[in-house]
C-alpha cells in the first residue's frame, strides 16, 4: 500500500510541471502569426521568394 501511495505522490509532483511546460500551454499572446512563420521559413531557405510572396498575399487577403 505504501508503494502505491509513493508512486501516486511522485506522479502528483511531476505531472503539473510536464503539463505547464508543454508548448500547448502557451498563452494566446505568445503564439506566432502565420505571416511570422512564413517569414521564418523564407529566412531559413525552406521556401523561395516567389512562394513567399504568393503565400503572403494569400494570408493577407
């Protein structure tokens, strides 16, 4: 019985840190816009200039 209690205690201590540390728990203000993500992809070379401008126009409509 003490073993189960010990496991439960450990889970109750660790679980909140895992939940609140996850990216899903980001507040609305911390999220990047789609245009920001697009700019980052362009800066990293994942997309070329033509694709960047095309997708940016689609997002800004």
